C-alpha cells in the first residue's frame, strides 16, 4: 500500500507519454461536468426562476461569452508559465462557480454571474490543457493523443447531460451542481500530479501580441476552418433537442435528450477517427472532405423535418450520423493549428484558435434561430429545412480557407 501511494504521488509516474494523456483527458471530462448542466436542466430553471425565453438564452450563452472573453489571456499565458498552473486555477474557478451556483443562485441575475464565471473556468482548462499535453508529449503518437484530448470535450458534454439529469432527480438541482463542482475541484488535484515545467519564453515578446499568429497563413487557415466548424457544431447542439421534439415526436426509442447524450458519444468517436484519417491522408484535403460531407448532411437533416411522424426513428438515426460527421474535423483542425504554429507561440496560436472558434460557436445558434424565425417559425417544417441549410452553407465555407492553405504550400 505504501509503495502504491508513493507511486501515485511521484511526479515520475506522470512524467511523459500515455500517463499524461490519461490524467489530462480524465481531468477534462471532470471539468466539463458543470458546463452543460444548466442546458440539461433548463426547463426546470425556466419554471423555478420564472425566466423568459430571452433570459433562458442568455443563461445558456453567457458561459461561452465568458469563455471568449477570458481565453485570449489565459491561453496566451501558457507561453509564459506552465500550462499546468493555468489549468489548475481554471478548474478551481469552474468548481467554485458550480458550488456558488448551488448555494446562492436565486434568479436570473445571480445565475448569469455564476454561469459567466463558469465560462472563465472553461477558458482556463480546455485549451490550456491542450497546451499542457503538447509541452509534455512528443513523437509520432502526439497528434493521436491530442485528438483524444479534444474528443474528451464531447465525452464530457455527454456525461454532463446524463449526470445532471440523474443527480437532479435524487439531489435536486442544487445538489447536482454541488457534486459536479466537486468533480472540477478533483480535476485540479489530478493535474497537480503532473510534473511542473518551465516554458521557453521569447525574449521581448508581449503577452497579447497575437500579430505573429495572425501573420501565419497556415495557422489562420485552420483557425478560419475551425470558425466555420464551430458555427455549425454549436448551432446543431443548441437546436437539436427542439428539432427532434418537432420532427421525431412519433418514436419512443430515444427521447430527444437521450438522443442528444448519445450523439455526444458518437461525436467523440468521430473526432478521434477523423484525426486518425487526417494523419493517414493529407490533413487539408481530409478536413475539406469532412466539412463538405457535413454540409450535405445538414441539408438532408433539414429536409427530414417534413418526413412525417412515421419516420421519427429514421430522423433520430440520421441525426446521430450527422453528429458524427460534423465532428470529424474538430480534432484534426485543432491539431493542425498546434502543429503549424511556432513552438514558442503555440499558446498564442491556441488562444486565437479558441477565441475565433467560440465566436463562431456563439453566432451559430443565433443565426440558426434568426433563419428559423424568418422562414416561418419552429412549427414549420420548411423553416427547419432553411435553418439547417444555413448551417451547411457556413460549413461549406471552411474548405475555402483550407484550400488557400494548399496554395500557400505550393508557392
């Protein structure tokens, strides 16, 4: 027993390679616990907090606004200090935000504050965790390990939805947030086990000087591709349950919320598989094929809104396929950004990648809703077709940036 405890507390055990990957992937899943708990329980909060639809939308979106506001500084900091330190602080903020929500949230404004704080915690963990892995791994396995980490976001999303529903049934929403917040604190403890490292700092470089990253055409091609991907992905995730409630109401095999949770597992597997294909084939061409395939499926899913109640199970199956295809280029694009960046500026590159991507993630749901309203509303099958077609149109723009990267390489 004493030897086992000594091994667990020994930095050497978590020094490099697969042990680092396991620690960071598990930690990422734990810190994701509080992130999607509110969307999972949003109908309950609408009733208990007496929220309007606009207020409910703000509570869902403010987390990603907090993320976008904080991620440039927190990710860029990982070029100046050990990303492990940033991650630990971010995980503690994520845990604190959930615990404060459990104890003090009484209505819209208090909930809005704590959910914004949750976004700052997410900004301190997701991309800094990726940088911590990059700094501690090397060799031909590194791109695969990076894809495992980015896929942990989808796994954490699915577990967050399921855990929130189960915990709220037994403990209420306050107990649910308290438990999930404790998981984020546990994640901070896990990352604390990693060996500290000192990054290589460029002399004279400014903390938020992102100009070298913006001037790197290869990095920005992947960043713009990621923007289009995140627009489509978050537009899909935000409206998927509502769409299935409309288009697949006649089937009872998978409820909309369970289908959404299952889709996260499909997305995780697809993200890993897409990254593997990008390694085997040309990354730019692979990501372009993934994006165009996803755009075509977006239109097909939109058309399925008019299939009728007898096709409900087929609509669910098609939605699961779409969730897999839309996620194929996620890890491949992120890994492309990391590998294309100069080693001493990877933190700044990750900051730009994440900031631009999550701006797309914020705009996607808004654009989808606007098209839905303009085309006839959420009770109109043609309106759903146009809304999903809008996601596909943006997804199809991603390959334009990637093909520009191909021209840069040839020149």
